C-alpha cells in the first residue's frame, strides 16, 4: 500500500513540474523579456547610488577548497567560467540534435544556413577590422560575429504565425551554425591563459572515456555529468576557455534510444493490454491499484525510450533561460554611463561593433545566401522572399550574450570592456527594433479573418 501511495506522489509531483515548465515556456519571448529587464536593472544598479553596492558583489572571492585542493575564483569568474559552461552545454546539445535529425542533418539542408552564417560572421569581422586595425581594440574582431539565438528567436516570435515556418527554421539553423563558429573562435583565438599541455592530455583522456560510454550506448546521466565536472576543471586549467568543455561534453551525450522500435512497441502494447484487463469498469483509474502500477511502469518505459540528449536538454533548458542567462546579464551588463556615450563621435571600437552587427550581419547573410543560390548549391524555400532574408539578417545583428562574453575575453582594460558592452547593448536594441519593423513590412498585410455568420442569422434571412 505504501509503495502505491509513494508512486502516486511521484506522479503528482511530475505532473506539477510539467505544468510549471509549460507555464514558464508558454512563449519563446518569456526568456528574452526577463533578460531585457535584468539588463535594465544591471545598468541602473551600475549608475545609481541606491544600488551602488550590487556591482561590487561580483568581485567577491568565492574560493572552493577540499583538503589540499583549492580553486580560487571570484563570483564573476564562477558565472563566466562555470555557469556559462552549462549554457554552452545546452548549446552543444542543440547543435548535436540539429546535426543528427534537424536542419543540419544532411548536406542539402545544411548548405543554405551554413553559407548564410559564414557571411554573417566574416562580413562583421571585416567591418570591425576596417575601423580597428592597428588600434588597441583590434583584438575584438570576434565581438560582432556572434548572434544571440534566444533574443533573435524571441523577436521573430513577436510576429506570431504571420512569419513563415521555413523562415523561422532558417533563422534557427543559421544561429546554430553561428554558435558553432563562435565556439571555434573562442577556443582558438581567445584562450583564458597560457596553454598547459598536461591538462590538455587529461582532458583528452576524459573525452576518450565519455566517447566509450557513448559507443556502449549507456544512458545513465551520472556517467557523463560526473566526468564532465573533471573535464571542465582540466579544460579550465589547460588555458582553453572552460566553457568549451560544455560543448565537448554535449557532443559525447548519446542521441540514440537505448530501446529499439519493435521492443518499445511490443512492451507498450503489453502494458496497455494489462491496463485494459485491470479496469473492472471503474471510472477513476487512480482508484485501481493495478492500473496505477501499470501507469508507473509505462511511464518508466517511455522515459527509457527517450534518448539522454533529449532528456538533458528538456531538463536543463528552463534553468538556462530563467536562471543562468539572467545571472550572466546581471553580472556583465552593468556598465557605468559616463557622460555622452558618443562624445565627439563613435570610437573605432563602438563603430566596429555598431556597423559590424547592424549592417555587416544582414549584408553578409543576404550576400552569401545569394551566392549559394546562384551557384545552385542551395535554394531558398519558395515561401521566403529576399527582403525577408535581409530582415532576418538585421535581427541576427542582436549579439547580446555571446558578444558581451567575447568582449570580456578580448580585452584586459576595464574601460575598453565597458565601452564594448555599451556598444553591444545599444546596437542589439537597435537591431531588434529595426529588424522587427523591417520583417513586419516585408511580410505584407496580414490576411483578413473570414467572418462566418451565425446559423440564427441565416435562418432569419
């Protein structure tokens, strides 16, 4: 009896969790709205006497020690090196899913977003270099290359069903390829400190173990997450930025189901037959202990069928959207606004970021998409217009999260970092508004809803 009651509690708890996650993820704009509000608060706290103590919190020491082992880090480092590794882990899961079964799973599907993303990365980098070559800020060329996938999809979602599904898929695939490019840029061009080969060797050993677990198709999350902690530490000590460990770990997560299709069907049919036999014509199935037990077994069977990659992404993604990203914005978006941000004119750094994101993105994406179509190695969907691709390119100019992250790695001077953050925030806001207006205009007038007369009105006639 106690066993049945405990299972009933588990089912109720899972039901509450599912409802909670549905409420949180009701719209794709929810995370973006929270991120905007947190960014505004971060700016206010950095420029207000009332909240003057908040920005200094991130410089507090938060060392981790066990015996002789000690990891010395500030709160800001924990956010940028540890929490962002979890963010990159989810990004890696999304990339792998798209490569296995999504828009990057075949060369034909992947060609268009790959070309578009390459144009959307190279052109902004070239524009930034045009303004900053030979200056103290020339190392920031990677800043305007990035696209914030959450913000971009949130903006396009504001137009609802009027946006063609193929256009949403194009932006999603483009942003994912863009993330791949940003990860490569981070790993190669923005190391956190001097490289240490011995820690790289330890990292490779951990990856070999994870790949072995993947080959064996083991779906116990602990077998990957526990070695993943060691992988994060070794990558952090190696000199490569620690967040890359999240992507590497994600690529080792199994994407195949541990149960084959035939076995799943036979077992599910068996449980359903048992459920029917145990009914006894009762109205409330929860009053029948046998049926409750069968439901519990069927739930576990369905859970086993779901690959680990899906389970982890579904579980962690709400925490990324509603916890980690707002914390990152709170820790990094607080910029002191000293006087006129433009001053006597845009500095090379601000100009490179502004023109790179706002103009480089749409020009590069549209141009390289056009080249791919002219070379007949890709084609745009029939329901997408070229002006809509350009509009999506403007929206892709929202660099926020990734751009701020790269900005903090590219420079060591706090004044330059803050100037870069301010330029990113302003440009991302302009890109969001301009892209939204441009896309709305490119979609034309929405179709009028057909009004159907009531049956009573027809009868009166």
